C-alpha cells in the first residue's frame, strides 16, 4: 500500500461497494476539517483542547476553564511564534 503524500488526491466510492455508500464523503468539508486541524496543531491549541476534554471526562481531575477571549489570545500568541 502506497503512503499518501501532501497534495495527493484521494478517490472515494470507487470500490466494489462505492455506490452503496453514496460515493463517499464530500471533499470540501474534509478539506476544511483538515485545514482547521493543521492550524490547531501548529498553533498549540490542539493540546489545550485535549487537556480540556480530558478534564471534562473525569470529575477527579482539575478543570481548565478558558474564556473565549483567553483562548483567542493564546491562539494568537502561538500563531505569532510559528509565523
């Protein structure tokens, strides 16, 4: 199996049962999700989101509460460091 490279096109719904599943997912929402995921990872916001999700899963762990303004300031600072 070949490993995909950045920019390679992925074809959905071309297999034997492709029509059974409606031809696969829509490329535009998949590309938007990928772009958002890359920004979150590069900015460091993804790790904060993981911490928040882990804190929400267990009542015994401390909870991280960030206002939307604080979150955006952290995201902005991280993006300035990357760029």
